[in-house]
């Protein structure tokens, strides 16, 4: 029988202190009835489309940010069958100006 149960939402999304171009994000692992394969880390800045980074760890260093911009990040887990879980809570980060 195919796995149709999505993973839980990752918890505890936190952002470290941003620099003008980067921020480190961490979160607690999601749970799944079989196994979590990885995570999607979407982000959005005002006036820009959502950009998503695929990861296998519960830590990400995002290095292509612009100075003086506000970003919203959230995380979703994907299991081995490709089921995508719900969004985590979001976190907002404002990079300092140069």
C-alpha cells in the first residue's frame, strides 16, 4: 500500500542574526510514519516571487540576500513517497543595510 500520510510540520523555526547578505536558519525535525526525506525552505520578500531551496538538513545558511530587505521564511517537510507536509510557522528577517 502506498504511503499517503504527509510528514508533520517542522517546529521551532529560528533565524540567527542576519548580515547584509546572509542568515542562518534552524528548526526541529518533522516526523513521518515512514521517513522524512528532506525539507523545502521557501522565502519571500515584498514584491518578489517565492524562492524555494531544497535541503536534507535542519539547518540552512541562506547567502544570497540583499541588504536592507525584509524576508519571510518557512519550512515544509517531504517524505520518501513525495508527500509534502504543512508549513511551519514563519519567521521574518530584516537584513541590515550595507
